[in-house]
C-alpha cells in the first residue's frame, strides 16, 4: 500500500510539472527560440534565450520542496529572461515581421503556462486533510450561481476575445501595436466587469438610489467616452 501511494504521489507530481513545462516549452519555442536562432541575431540574445529555457525547466522541479524559489525561477526568471532576449532581437520581433498565426499560438502557450502555475486542488486531494489547514468548522457554499450568471460570464468571455481578432487585421505597424494594447486592455476590463456582474446574481440587493448608482459608474463612463472619442479620431485621421 505504501509503495502504491508513493507511485500515486509521484504520478501527481509529474502531472503538475507537465502542466507547467509543456505549455512553457511550447511558448518558448514559438516566441523566443524561433526568433533567437534566426540569421543575424547576436550572441547575447541567444544566450538570454538559453538561460530562459534553464529557468523554465528549473522552476517546476524546485516548486514542490521550495515553492518560493521555484516561482522565482519559473515565473520571474523565465519571463524576465525572455523579455531581455526580446529586447536584444530588434527588428526580428517587429510587428511587421510577426506571423499572426504563430503569434496567436505563442500567446495561447503563454496563457496556458500562466494557468499551469496556478495552484488548484488535485484529483483525489481533500483540502481539509492538508497539514497546514486552519482548524475550524466547514464553510458550506451560501448559494449556487443561477443560470443567468453563467450566461453573463459566457457573454463577457466572448466579448473579451472577439476584439483581439480584429487587432490582427490592422495593417500599419504603429497602429497595430496600439490596436493590440487597446483590445487587451478592453478584454481585461470586460472580463472583470462580467465576473463582477455574474457573481452579483443571486446576492442580496442593496437599496441604492439611481443617482448613487450613476455616480459610482461615472469613472467608467468617462473612460468609455474618452476611448470612444479617441477611436473616432483615429478612424477619421487614418
């Protein structure tokens, strides 16, 4: 039984490392190694790309015993060294040189890599059995989210993803950078607002006057108006 439990623990540890290493290696190959090995790239950029790979592999293996050190290598080290490598690549990573499909797949790999570092409950693990758990009565869920909440979350997700596809259709390099930055910021804002709105379903409603509600939304409405004016001027002057 002890040997079987040890094999099961090793299997779970291998799965957790694979969830980090595989998407990280995929992202590194597409977005760091491929431009760093091109013609005319200097030694410093290639050395930084290789060090980023070392940090990528080292982080997950240190994380189980030394989680802080593992995160320093796997997150800060890998991302920081990759960023330094990009800074040395020059025109090799310019917007007009990037393949949109390859860049999209690379961004997807980076997203999965970030999710891999997120700590979730593994299959078969009971949080209450963790030796570091704070003793006390269990906290049952207050309620279940209604169907409308899931609909709002789905609409927010679609609304955050769709604008990013339009950013890839911008031909001018300078405008493309602004388009990608704008769509990413707008997508994050839509996701955040959608999550807040979805979680609000089923919760007790506070009695607030229409004026107070409008005042609380004044900052968001002002920012939306500014973005709308900037977008119209951009279209008119473009």
